[in-house]
C-alpha cells in the first residue's frame, strides 16, 4: 500500500481562500501522514509573508510541501509563484509545490507546467488517492 511507504512526518503549507477546502485537504493529509504539521494561509500574499519570515529564521524550517490554489483574492496562485521565484524564498529547493485547484482549464494546466518549481497539478475534488500519489516515494 502506498500509504505505508509515505513519509512518516511532513511540514505542509496549504494556501487556499476557502476554509472548507483547507479542512478537507488537512483531513486527507492526516489519513496518509500521521505526524504532520499543517499551516494554512488564505491568500498568496499572506503565504509569501509567512514564508519570508520562516526563511529569515532558518531556511531548513520551510515547508516540505505546499498545496496552492489558483483563484484567491489579494494575491492569486500565479502571482504567488512569481513572487516565490523572484524573492528566491527556497534557495535549496526544499519545498515541493502542488497546484490544488478546481480549475480544469487546459490553459491553467499548461501554465502550471511552465513553472519548474510546480511538481504537479491536482484538480479538486481532492481525495485520499490523490494525496497518496503526492507522498508516494519516487523510485
């Protein structure tokens, strides 16, 4: 079973403006990884500020995984990715970023693939199998 091969712990940041989406994501992650610290931000700007604060303390404390929604107020997912890259938030490439969105537009899927820092594009609704694939070890 994939879940048995998942990491035993992870530090995760969920960036989404919908509380229900954050809650669902947290619940599925907790089913796959028992020992996890999950932080959430309701828009990209708040997430950038938080990540810069963490980076300034200790770059090794950056999250292992970031789940990023596209459509958010103040700073959307695309703007977040631009700022994240331009500010060199993760110079060591520790964070694995996954787009997690309800958009199934091919243009969005192609655009996400144009960012080397984005590992994959996950369409909502989220389920346990989609989360397991994220945390499955690469052979």
